[in-house]
C-alpha cells in the first residue's frame, strides 16, 4: 500500500518520493522483486551504469521496442525516457509499463507539440509523415511511419520516390538522412539538447591531442560535427563499431552513458567523451538521468508510476510503429 501523501507527491514530482533504507542492497532487492512479480527491466544505453547493471536487456530505441513487444513478463520497468515507455505500452498494451520518473522527458519530443504539427501537416497534404520515435504518442497518431536512428535510412528508402516526405522532429537527423538517401525531406525544426551541445572547437583540439583516435558520432549531432566523424550510427551501431574497429581510442559524440557498455565490451580500449561547449556536464541527458536505482526499486515495489494511454491513442499510434517494425524485420534489423 502507498500512503496518500506519497501518491500526491507522485503527481507533483513524477516519482515516488519515499525514503529508501540506505542499508538495503538495491541490486538484490530489484532482482527479488523482478522474480516475485514476473517483471523485466529494459534499460537504454544512456542510463546510469548501476541501472544498466540491474537490467535484463540493454539496447537502443529499436531494440528496446522489439524487446518490449516480445517479452513474456507481466510488468515492464522501462529505464529510459517517457516516449520509450509509451512505445512499450503501445506495443504491449496488456502489460503494466512502469517508468521510474514520469518527468523523464525528451527535448525532441517537447519540440514538436501535436497541435502545431497538425498545421504543418495540413500545409503539406500529400506528404508521407515519418517521425523519429523520439516524439509523443499523440504525435505518433499523426505519423505514417516511425523510425529510429537504426532504421531511418531503410524507412525513408521504403517510400516511393514520387512522394514528398515530412520528417519530424529532429532537424539534424533529417539533414543527415537527406545526404544519405538523396531524398528531399520537409524538416521539422527540433533538436536534441544533448547532441547539439558538443563543441566543434574542443573536439578539434582533442583530435589534435589524440591523432590515433576515431571520432564516432550519433546522427542527432549537428552537421558540422558529423562532417568530421569517422563513423556515424545509432547507439547500438556505435557500440558495435568500437568492438570491430582495430583502433584503440575513440572520441564518443553521444550521451556518455553508452561508454559503460563500450568499456565492458572492449576493456583494452580508451573512450573519451566528446566535450560540451560549456564547462558543465550538459552532454549528459538530464531526462535520462532523472532515473536512479532508488526510483527503479520503488517503482518495482509499488508498481508506480505507470504509463497510462487511452485505447484510441494506442490504436492510432500503433500503426506507425508496426510499419517501422515491418520495415526493420524486412531489412534484417533485430
Ligand atoms: P538510439 O539509442 O536509438 O540511437 O537513440 C538515441 C537517443 O537519443 C535516445 O533518446
Ligand atoms: Fe531526448 Fe536527446 Fe535525451 Fe535522447 S539524449 S532522450 S533525444 S534529450
């Protein structure tokens, strides 16, 4: 049972603000709760390493959606951000989907309010709408096909050449796709607050100091950085690249949470997080980092905060995700 005050606070703060006994071994408690409740913990690569270490599955946005669709668990605890947990709920509506902190949002999702996007869509009535999965469930209801950074090229290439395409909400990923596919996309002007903060100048200095290093970057980064990158890919593609490349040093231009898995997979290699413009840790995603091990434990214990979506939103948003899943399966992704 949760006390009423804790539930009131959940509405206000987005998470269960209940004191956790500091002597508890949270990893053991989380393992016990998972077993007791037939729950699974899915974690994105940008989560804190201690959360990744209690997860049953760690992956990029596409892999996590695929896992959410196929899991036999009754409860999915999504250690990631709101749009990811919503996608899991859309794919597995019969399951309870928990997000440790409901305020774990995303600057890309925030940049594209559905009421404004509706007008944008009306101004381009013949366009096929492709939305990066980093958007709200409501935006997905206005979308023909979703994509992630792992399958965006295949999604764009699946659309007949004579059809105009709207791409939302990430302008940087959109510009990258224009170059990669040669298609003329109509872009929504959104950006990821993490990937646009990297400093070209500081990265240039790092490259000068480490001429042996390869610069690897996520396509949410700005074009000026991508131009200099030795490899561009989604989080899972970046991880794979560091395992297969013969190089020993990498400058990593994405959220540094991924370095935990890179270092685990290639213990002899060096990973340097790409520096942000200011003297801050603003290359860390503040939304992803709202989740903590304590919040994961509390969410599993009390089965709150839960993702709630109406049947209409689930039905209307699902079609765009199903199309993405079909294209990914055809392309042998996942
Ligand atoms: P991927 O893990 O799909 O590459 O996405 C990165 C990201 O920004 C998720 O918010
Ligand atoms: Fe959103 Fe960027 Fe954070 Fe990913 S890293 S959740 S795109 S703000």
